[in-house]
């Protein structure tokens, strides 16, 4: 039973840490962050099992993490209010071409990182962005302003 309680405590701790650290997705982790998370996994295992390397300890630990993960998924699916707490909410970081510096600061996202993400979507400057949203998975959704040419009627094909 002690292993189950230890797994529960460390699961909640890791969940809190990942919420606190931010919204980087795994594909965007630096090498250091990746190594740090791998090392944390080993430390978590040691903290839960206390040098007990038995198969029972491993099964219990993985089982508790799986049950808690399923419980969080169920909560996210059924309760919109709790979803904001357990999963987060999207944050508007650019509106009408103007970066929201307060939201960027709160999300620990620099203007350089924001502009790099915009360039990857083919956006050259902030003025071209109608809306940008930092999603709960760490990705940024960009909605570009319609250009002046978008509203112009197409010329007939001379063929």
C-alpha cells in the first residue's frame, strides 16, 4: 500500500511541475530539458520503490500512474470547469497585429520565439497576424489578416 501512496504523491507532484513549467510540447524541448525529464523519471522510480526492484512494485507503480492518467482524462472529458484546471486554457497572445505582452510574460514566451513560430507559418511580421493563440498543447495557432488581394475579384482566365 505504501508504494501506491508514493506513486499517487509523485504523480500529483509531476503533474503540478509540468503545469508550472509551461506549455512546451515534447518536440520543442531543448536537449537539457529532455535529459532533465529522463533523469526525473529515474528519480521518481527510486522515490516510489525505495530500492524495491520487484515486479510487484513496478506493476503497482505503473498501474497507479495509468489509473490516475485515465482519471484525469475522464475529468477533462466530462467537466469543462475542471478542464481549465487540469489541462489549461488557450491564451490569446496576439490580437489585431499587437502582441499581448502581459500574456506573453505570464506564459514565459519571448517575442523572438513568437516571431520564429510565425515565420514557420509563413508570416513575416506581427502586423500580418489577426489573432494568435497559445494552445494548451504548447503550439501556437495563427490566423493571418486577409490581404488586400484576397478581397479583389479574380480576373478571368484568358484561355
